[in-house]
């Protein structure tokens, strides 16, 4: 059974933290090329749904938190999209091989406990010509900032639903057989140094 913090407070906190700018603008930019049948890893409270273009035929959203899915329901109904939600994690996806045109993850990979397993599953369900769209915060290139990310990571995981401060997503995706169509790494203005370094782009399965 989910704790009061995870069931009530944390979903509300995520809406407040990630619902406005500059995050909304990044969502719109990330999803502008979305089309076909899309799998979203970490549907959360449904903040991406308003940003999918009309070229998307159907969204399948996987989310491990029942509370998050409950909060997403109003956004699902208001989206005008065909959306199917699934309660579960990304480490074992309930779909056949090569199912999806595209897979989307926004501020989610940081919180997956077994990230290599999840990335292998994303590769498995993507079509050979499919695209993985992602935006994540992670490891800062400045060694002083990175040192503090490493030091504070256990505490941050405890209070933020397992979110890691210090994952290098460029290295992690390459290690699991992805190649980047494009990758932008940048500091997000106005955000604390511990959280502001972002990885934004699209990747394909390395042939």
C-alpha cells in the first residue's frame, strides 16, 4: 500500500515542480515530431498529454504509481487522444516485440531502479525504424557540482520517489545500444545546479 507521502503529497509536488515553464516548453518541443502509436514511459499525472500533436494515433502510458495514474485521469479525458494506461514499471513492459513507432520518456529515467533493464525493454518494443524521445536531468559535467550530486544522491532518492541526481544519460543510453539522432546537453536557467543539467534528444536502435 502506498504511503500518504507517495499517494497524496508526491503527485501534487510533481505537478507543481514540472507543470509550468520551462518544463512545459520542453515538453512541446520534445513531442512536436511524435506520430503513430506511442508508448510513454512514466505517464505520471499526464502532463505530456496536452503536447502531443494530431499525428499521434494512440498513446499507451506505463506508470508504476496508482496515485499518479489517478491524478492523470482528468488529463486523459480532456486530451482528446486515444490513451490507454497501464499500472506497472518499465523494467517489464506488457507489449510484444517491435510494437511502437516511438517511445517517450520525460523526467522519468532518473527514477527507474533498474535502468539497464528498462532501456533493454524500450529497445525490444520499438520498431526497427522507431525513435526514442527523451528529456532528463542528470549528471553535471562540472566536477564540483557532480561531487555534490553524488554526495546528496541517497537523500534525494529517499525524498523524491527514487530520483537520481547523477545519471549520465548519454553514456547510459550508448551502453544499451542506442545511437543519438540528436542530443543537446544544457543547463536549465533558473534551476538549482544540482538539478539543472539536462539531456534532451532523440535516439534510435544501433544497427
